[in-house]
C-alpha cells in the first residue's frame, strides 16, 4: 500500500499565519486606490461629455493625469520591495 501524505507534510506551500509586510500592503492599497480613482474620474468625464456638456467638472481631468503615474510608481515600488523580500527569503 502507498503511504498517503498528511496535510501537515505539504512542502513549498506558504504557511497560513504568514504576514505580508506593512510596506507591501501600503503600496498595494495605494496602487489599487489610485487606479480606482482614475477609472472613476475617467467615467465621470465621459459621462459629462456624453451629456452634451450640460455639466463639465472643472479640474477633474487632472485626476487621471496625476493618479495614474502615481499608481505606476507604487506598482514599481511594490515589485521592487517584494522581489527583495523573496530574494532574501530564498537565501535563508
């Protein structure tokens, strides 16, 4: 008979209680928030354009131009931080 593996003998699986560092969580939430706000602002601008210019939000066009590069920078930072963490954990 073959021996069945116990659930506690699983290898290469992350532990249930492992925590993600605070910097990675913060960068991930900043990325999601900035992209979400940008998409919402773009939808509002498109809605205003299709309503025959009845209401045009002033300055709302700046939101995607500022938030999308900020989101890209936070995504790049998240990738750098997570790669350093994974490289450090693979050495140990």
